[in-house]
């Protein structure tokens, strides 16, 4: 290889860097921006929301709102209908949940809202 | 978006009061087309050079450059600023160029096959280039695709080995080997052009 002896590792590095820098970039064709913008114009809109439609605090508020009727319904169950082993909290909760229209409706509303939220988010993400 | 709008966007972008790249990126995330045009004007030559090093053909390089910017616009919301914007942009450009190369050479099953030499670009591509650029492009055409890209990113874009690893997905030791091998080969191929550089170095 007939290479200049001054081209040691560092010298070669500097010489090549200098050559690349002086040669510079290749020129992109004229009017390329316009062609890209034209392509973007015909693309289906796929705008994704930066954040969820309902913030986290809204879901916590909904859960809290559901918890109140649950507590109320638990308190209104008469002792006569309670099982003898009243210390079992799970039994109390399931009994109250099954008997309370409030809890039933609350759960139904929450499920409907979650489904609506998911459907809207999916629709927006897919650009529809 | 009609023709007048596109022309308007380019005109506005050329006088856009954006002074920082971060500002432009934030605006593009909100769908600002002028800010995107500003970013395109800033990076189009760099992106075109990177994809041309891979594809070695003006028509394919332009198509891949356009594809890159379309993807960048679509994916901008995903860019969280974890790496430099240019690194993120070049990685999209590199992957897009490799994907074009695969389409052009469907018989190649892995990247090693794609890395073999492809004839350098047609003479017409370089009609307006300087002698230095012509010589460099011709010499890079003698190198495998990956080597030519790595060496370009290192010497022209002045990226670190770590950044080249992020962009190309090639391992750090492999990048170093490619740099060493390419440097040696380019010294042989660019003897005449390097004489000028050596003269400058001697004066320094």
C-alpha cells in the first residue's frame, strides 16, 4: 500500500475528517419539502391524543363515588337477614352488593364509561 | 392541503421565528406544518446523504428521504427526547434506506448479503458535485454499504461510536472494526485527495 508515511492512525483520522467535512453533504433534490408535504396531505389523519381522555383523578373520583353507595347499602342491611357469622366481612359485602340497586347501577355505569372511553381512544388512535 | 398551502407552508417556514430545535419539535407534535418544514429544511441534506450512502442511487435516495420525513412526522409524538433529535432522525433514515435496499434486492436474506458492494451511483447523480465530493462518493461506493454508512456518520456527521450503534443497531466492537477497515481502504482509494489534507495538516 503506497500511502503517505505521515498518515499514522491520528493523521489518517484527521485527514479523512477534513476531507469529509470539505466535501460536505450531498444536496437533496429541489422541491423535496413540497413533495413530502403533498404526501402528508393525502395521508389519513392519525392524530393521537397527548394524554388520556379522562385523567386518572376522574377514575379515582368515580371509584370513590361508587364506594359511597356501597357503604350506604352495607349499613342498611338488616341484622335479621345477616348470616350468623357476622364477622365475615366478605359475606357482608357480597350480600350488600347483590342486594343494592345503587351498587348494581353504579357498576353498570362505570363499565359503560370504561367501554366508551376505550372505544373513543381506539377510534382516535386509528384516525377515525 | 392544496398546492398554494404547500407553497405557503414553505414560504412561512423560511421566515418562521423558530430559533430552537426543541421549540420546532414541540410545535410539530401539535401538528404545526411550518415547524415541520423548518425541520425538513434543516436536515434534508443530511438525511439525503445518509440514505444515498446506503442506496447509491439518486431516485431511490430521494424516495427514501421522503419516506423518512413522512415517518418522522407520524412518529414525532413518540419522540421523548431521550437521545439527540438527529440520532433519532438518522436511525429512522437508516432503517428506511435498508428497507428500500431489501425491496430492491429481495434475494438478499440478511444484512450481511445487503452489505456487499453495490455499484456506485450513476454519473448523472454527481454531475453538479465538486471533484472532491465525486472522488469521495466513488471511494465510498467501493466499500460495503454498512461500512460506507458507518464511516460517513463518523467523519461527516461527527457522531460518536455509541450514537452510530444506536442508529444502525450494529454492535460497538463491530462499528470500530468497520471504521478501522474503512479508514484503511479509503486511504488507498483517496491518496490524491488526501495529499491536500495532509498539506493542510502540515501547515497546522
